[in-house]
C-alpha cells in the first residue's frame, strides 16, 4: 500500500475510533506532529489505534454479533400476518423498486452537496422548494460556482431528459441482493455475498467500506475480518443502502428481514454500519403492513440495540419532528448534533431519511424531496425514503411524474443486468417471496 493511501486510512481510522468511544487523543497528537510519514511509521500508528481502549464514559452498547444484537434490542420484533393476492404483492414490490429508483435519481445530481448548495440550485432555477426532478441550468449567473456549472449540465439525470434509471450503486446493490437470493436461496452466507461481488461487481464501482472488503477478499481475508481489516469506513452508509431486497422478500417479517440483512452487512460493516441495514430492512418489511410512519420506524427500532447511537438518533428525529412542523427546524437539530459525521455515514443519513418520512406525512413526492433537500448522501436518502413509501403505497399509486420518465428501465454495472426492465426485477422478487414463504 502506498504512503498516501495508508496515511488517509490512518486519518480516517482516528476519526472512526473517536466516534466509537476510544481514547486516541495522544495517538492523534503524535500523528499530527509527525512530518515525514513513512509506511513503517503509519503501520505503527495503525497498530496503536488497534490497541487503544474505549473510554469508560462511553454510554453506548453496540455489539456486532447477531445474537448479541438481538439480546440488546428493546423488544422482540412483531411479525404481522398479511394476506395479499399475487397482483397486490407485485404492485407493492414493483412500487418499492420504482420508488427506490425515482428517489435515487432525484438525489443523484446533488450527491455530496449541502443543504445550502441544493437551495442555491433550486432558487436560481425558480424551482424551490423541490417538487420534481432537478431542472437543467441552461442560463446561469456569471458568478455561479463551478460545482453548479458541471452538475447543472448532467442532462441524463435532470428533468426533461431522463429516459431510464441511471446506473447507481444504490440500485446495483438491490439487483445484487436479488441475484444472491436466486443463486443461493434464503440460507445464503456472508461469504456467498462476497463471492457474488467478486464475480459480478467491477472493483472500481464499489466504494469506501465495500471497496476495502472487496480488496480484503481478494487478499484472502474472509468474513468477518473482511469488515474490519484496514477498514475505517465500517460504520458508513454502504450497508444501509443494501437493505431493500431483504425487506422486499420478508413482508410483515421484520426479524427475518433483519437476519438476511445481517448476513449481507457483516461482509463490510460493524456496529451502527450493520444496524443501518437491519433498521431499513425492517422498516421496509413493516411498510407492507401499515401506512403509519411512526409504526414503521418503531419496527425498525425493534431490530437494533436500544443503546446504540443509531437508535438515539432515530428517537431524536421522532421527537424533533413533533416539536415543529417545519422540516428545516428538524434538519437544523440533526445538523447540530449529527452533522460532524462524514457525509456518507450511516447515522446522519438515517436521520435525514426519517426526517423525510415524518415531515412528508406519507406523501411520496414530498417525502423524497425533503430527504434530498436535507443534503448529505442525497441519492441514498432519496432511494431509501422512496423504497419504503413505494412499498407502502404500491406502484399504481405512485405519481406518474416520478415513475414515467424511468420507462421501466434500469442501467447497472452488475454483470448481466444492464438495461433490465424494472418490472421484470419486481416479478423475480415476487417469485423469491413465494419461494421463501414458510421458512
């Protein structure tokens, strides 16, 4: 590993250790004082970080093993028996796929932008607040920032120019989940997930924790070590965006959805990185059974440790959304308490998703727009919000302005799946539900 890459990993590991409650203050001071950072010195810093101890004052209990996670939950997840015709089941699952795609596409032009930048784009275009896909910016003021010039001309993801779901890792992973279920069945293992990645994912099309785990697998470092070896991104959002398929195939069975999600997440993540995937999969499972947003969120909370940072953030957003009807007030509180996390971390982005769900009041378009206007990892947050509400309402109830531009097509870097029909993927997902019933 080159010096520059290793130095970045050490910097990010220092931040990660602090977030997990470890005392790394002295290590950080020495790291910052060291002017010439060689591979050997950087490896010494890494070993020192691995040997650091958690502060006794750290108030959270955050296990990474499935049985310990289950023991730390606030209650046993409630299974709800549902009776849907095959047509109704397809409508909901197709709604999940379409809702995820449209929400993802809405956030794609502004991924990594902050709330102020997003508002700037929309106000220049006369389109604030967001009510449709982002408009192209054919005429910009002379002093418009460079970031806006580039993004405003990316026509394939902008209103009036969309012809399909553009390729995105958020939807690649949903497709990969379907492939894993079709190939290995409901008893797939974490290593089966890794094998599928190695065969079907190009290395450069996975990111952060996923890329580290991919490299670890190539080098013979297998799960669960693939999630932790030289991986400072182990609580970032990568697992959370892989949650949807497990909820799709476990309608009304949040514990089952979370178990499937765990096997996927353990390849790349620990602690809150895992919890994000469990949380979202359970919310999707619950969305088959109720239109009550708070009940959906409560179901998500039932599968993660009650004394985790993610659970705390979710409870905060529930309280803040009740304190004010304006999502911007909730956003300000999220940013004040959780804005220090990296813009692709699990916790702050899960909070933004909940903000969209709660302030959107069940309205699909309003909810994905709020989730995207909040900034951070906008395509991920639009996708997750859209997926939950797509399942809840079904494809037939989704507004035409969001789904018609997709033309039922999706681009993908997953080998063998490019230019698939979204409806075909939904049909195959229904087949998996029927295959797994009773297991």
